[in-house]
C-alpha cells in the first residue's frame, strides 16, 4: 500500500513511519523543506517537501496514495492558526479521496472529552463539555467522520498521553525538572490520566489501515491510569537529586501555559475497548511508570 503520511519527522509520526515501512508499505512523507536534508533516506520512503499551508500539494499527494495518515500539527503557531492549517489539510485530503473508498486516518487527542472524571469515557458518549482550547479538534473529528458521505473510509484516532522511546511529554517533564530543580503539579496533583506507549499506538494505525471495516472514532489507551502527583514524585526520586515536587495553582499555570494548563488540569481517562473488540488490537507495551523507573527514560537519570 502507498501511504501519504504527515508528521513523520515528529515523535509519534516517526514511530508510525517505522512501523509502516517494516510492514512493507511504501510511504510518501510530508516534511518542511529545511528539514529534508537531515531526515533519513530509506527504501520505500520518499520525503515530500512542503507544509500545511500548501493544500494543493497535499491534495495531489493524497490523490496519488492508497491511504492517508494525518498525524502532524503546526505546533509553532497559535491555536487559531493551528486550527486553520489543520482544516486546510483535512479538506484537501477529503477532496482528493472523495468517491475513492480509500482510507483517511486523522489524529485527534483524548483531552477533547473535557474532564472525564475517574470513569473511562468511550467513543459513543456525547461530548457535552469539551475543552474550549481544543474545541476545534472536535469539529475536525466530526468533519473527518462525515467524509464517509463522500465515499471516504474515514477514521479518527484519539490517543491520551503518549510516552515511550524516551520522548513525548515525560521527556519534557524530566528536562524541565532537572533544569529548574522542581516539578510542578496543578492543584493537588490528583488529576487522573490514561496513556499509551508510542509503539502500541503505531500498531493501531496499521490495524486501521489493514481492516476495511474500520471506520469512525477509536480511542487509543492502555489500562494504566496514573495520578499526576505520582508521576511527579517518580521523576523527582529518580531524576534528581534535588528535584522538589510543588503544587501550582491553576490560575498561575494557565497564565504561563494557556491551553496546555487546561489540558493538564482535567481528568483524562478513556477506554479503548472498541479498538480491541473490532480490530483485534492490544495496547501491549511498557507502562508509563515502568518506563520512568527502569525503561527508556532512565538514560536521562544522573549516573545512569
């Protein structure tokens, strides 16, 4: 299968690219022109110079592919511009694939559910109070799912916190804690969150591509649920010395972090039973706590 992939130079996208190539797929991967020279050359991989502000390019690449996987996002712009560029991308793909029956796999994020509370949320439940800062993602999820009416096999994958391979949010938490000598949790640190190992997530993308019946929204999470205070304490203990765990009032966090503080402050517990049941997918992989204590992040600890 020839796959057009966005985000392949980023954390999650690079792992998905690795899995696609290992499975024998041919991949055309979008990357900014200035990065092409630093990216690896591999068999069955063609780097496409461009960005999300070029919908004609995205349209042409999508039309030439057997499937499109959209993981990338313009994280170096503000929220409104991120929404605009993402909208240009998914509409270019929709126009390119209309009437083809080909797969479009879009990437969302579990925080759009808003505060889930301690009980796992699944894809069938209405989202009554999505986070305001990520409301556009919910609109784009619905726009993606609606592409079925245009003859596109459209799928949305919603991961929570992605970790593993010494990357993602845990890497940033460790680096900030070591630089500042402190790690802060919003409020009392009782916020609960699901997670997914990046390799397990990559396998879900491949499962969706492989099964022609896959359609609609799929959550992607393991059964592990962690409290933010427990993660902070593990980082302080294993990546010190001298890292202090501190409480951070939401108002101060929001002033410093904006939308990201809203995401970090709410419970985000989701169920991936639909993907397990319909696709035979299993989120097998090291736990977040295991990765922090004895896994890939341990190379960042002093005297490791």
